[in-house]
C-alpha cells in the first residue's frame, strides 16, 4: 500500500483516483469500480438532472450493494494496514 496521500476536492476527482490507484491495478475488484461509477452517475443524475426520481427498488438495491462495497473496502484496508 502506498503511503502517498491522495485527495481531491471534487467528487469526480475521488472517483478518478479510486479507479486509477485501486481498481486499475487490481487492489479492488473491477466489479466495485463499476459499482462506484454507477453510484457516482446516480448521484449526478439525482443532483443535476431535472425531474428525476428513483424508485424504491432501485434505491434499496443501491443501498444493499453499497453496504457490501463498504464491507469489501474495509476488509481491503485492514489487509493493507497489516502489511505496513
């Protein structure tokens, strides 16, 4: 794990860093890269598009997958921290 500090003041920047520094090199499964991109796109849609609504099923599915995403990233982080 790199000790380099990574940061961005923009949501898109965080997405780009995540994909470049974690997904592209295999530290995080591509499935989670696609999920995070989908979640980012959904947020953009909800915040910036006109007359957008999300049905309960879509929100529930995103929520459940987000819970798995957090669990997965937590496990990866713990593994990486033990290597330091």
